[in-house]
């Protein structure tokens, strides 16, 4: 049991009289070497995102959602668009080095924070469950603020402030502003900034490698310049609805039929997923006293990387943790709205568990890297979306999944794709290692002092042949 004795005066001094145990028992300890300030005192600007319906038809401007922050960066691949006015764009457009804080999510993922590094001339906005902040760089660099909010100390102070409801937590902007941050010397803050910039360069390289792999595949399928067109009206025969067992108009969108026809034309032929790929859908029952790595939907980034996992005893895992995965498996989200959450299982996650919200697949006919790229491409995504059905939770069933049309890609092209994707994962791993060094450096500076942190940073960078 943990408890704290708190004076009435301390309760009274808090603006909203918080007396819940989660808030009072987990107040972080501070290092007397540093001045600590509420984050709100070092901000130039803070703002909630825009609340608006989103679309996948490229209408409007790209918009960040809560699952598009991974490993302290805002992702480059963005799946949703917001059709907004020029005035709204001006108000919500992201600028280089804006910091985004996820205010609403599960208790595990609420508070996820990433920095927006401008990667193109595109104008991008952000959704209402994110908070944008800009620090005053005379005191706090945005890279340091981002890192701090991802350290154990920043996470602890932020999450103790969360308002918890059923399956969801919320940290509002005023609570975020009350989180206290140590004002580290500018020298080590600039070191953190330099590490972020090196990491971002590697992120750009990894994204370019994935793009090259996708271009190889789409070129092979003659889909390189093809763009899906959503039609508001079209004609279908009544017999089509009978044979499909569906009467919803979305299922019969001509763009779905068009992309499948292009796959049918592939010179080396095609097959259905159920014949070419093994779907591993047998439930696995974890043992109560063993520790397992567990992957869920929020752990998958938009570029196919697994950005994290939880480790829990079998008896502590949620009931949906019932799919066992092995090296080389591809996991595919079944939930509409997250169909692009597809990832390759690497050796470090062999024998991990994933949510039953994923399908786990592998194949002796098509290598995992090619499966990954195909299913994430427009040829795969449109077929996955077509197969979705349901009311409250729309998803693709196994019966629909196994009907997907898969091209029998030549070995030569598969090898080219595998080379690109393997290099992508290696580059991404190096980028992540740099960010882990930045986080370690900040934690050590907070725990001890900046000289010790700098020495450890230098040592770790040398191990990566970066310094």
C-alpha cells in the first residue's frame, strides 16, 4: 500500500482542489541543483486542435491524430484529411518544431508527446485530442521539452494529473501547464537538439527507403500513377447485391473493382490471400506466472514499425492478448480506420503476443516484406476497406480477408523490396537508438547532474560510431 499525508493547505492551494490518491501519492521528486518551473511558465503559446469530421479521399489538408505520434516524432505518413477553410488552416497549421501532446487516450498512451519537424511544403493541421505548445527557446528548447515529457519523470507528473473514465484518460491543457520541468543548462539542451536532428535525418532516410520499396511494387503492378476516385453515384445490378450478400453502396464503389482488375492483369498471375498466405488465428492462452511482451494497435506507427510494447505477467494481460507472433510474421489491423496499422515482426519480438484486433499472417510464397508493402499500398488498402462491415465497430472479417486478391510477385522484385525494407528497419533502429540516448541523458541529468549525463551521452554515441 502507498499513501501520503497531505495538508489541507496543499489541497486548498491547488486550483481545483484535487484530493485523489493518484495525484497526491505520485508527486515526483526534484533535484535541488535545478530551478523547476511549471511548463505553462515557459510557453509562448498553447492550443487545442480542431474538431472536425475527417476523410480519406484527400479532400482538404492532412491532419494529425493521436496515433500518428511515435518515438517522440510526429509521423510523416498521415492517413486522414480535414476539409477546412483558409481561416481555419491559418489558425491550426503546424509550424516547424511545434510540440504535440496527446491529451485523450487510454491510460497507457495518454500524454504521448512528439515534435513536428517540417518534412515537406505540405500544410498540416492537428485534431482536437492533441494540444500544441511552443516553448520560449531562451529557457526551454522544443527538443528538450519533448524529451522530458517522454522521460519517466515527465510521464509520472503528467499521468498523475489525468482524469480517468471508462477506458479513457484526459489531461487538459491547464494540467499540462502545471507539470514542472527542470531548467537544464542550455549546453545539454543543445546536445539533445543535435541528437534529435541526427535522428530525424535517419527517419527521413527510412521513409525514403519505404517509399522506394512501394514504388517498386506499384510500378510492377502498373499502379504507379493510378489514383482511386470515390464516386457519389453509380449503377449496379440487383443480382450483384445478392451474390455479394451486401446492399451498402460503399461496398460497390467502382474504385475497388478497378484496383482488383489491375491486379488481375499482372503478368505473373495472382491468387486469393487464403491460398497464398497462412492466417494464424488460433488463440494462445498465456501462462499466469510468465512475463510476455504485448503489442496493441497504438504501438504500430504509420510506416509499419512497432514503436513499443508492454511487458506484463500473463495474469495481468487483457483478454484480447491472445495472438502469438513469431519473427517474420506480418500483423494486420482488422479495424476500419486503422487498416494501415500493419507491421513486420522482428527478431526482438519473437514469441510476443498481440491483440486479437490483428490478423497474423505469413507465407511461403511471398516474403514478409513484400506482403507488408502490398497490404499497406493502395492496392491492399482499398481491398481491406471494401471488406469491412459492422455497425458499432466496423472491421474486416476473416472470411473477407482471405478473399483479397494478391499478385504473385516475381522473386526478383520480392528480393528488391526485401532489401529496401530491411535497410529501412535498420535505419529506423539507429534513429530510435539516438532518441533513447537523448532520453537517457535527460534522465541522468535530472537524477544527478549534467556533466555525468554528458559523459554517458558521449560514451553511447561512440558505441554507435557517431562520435
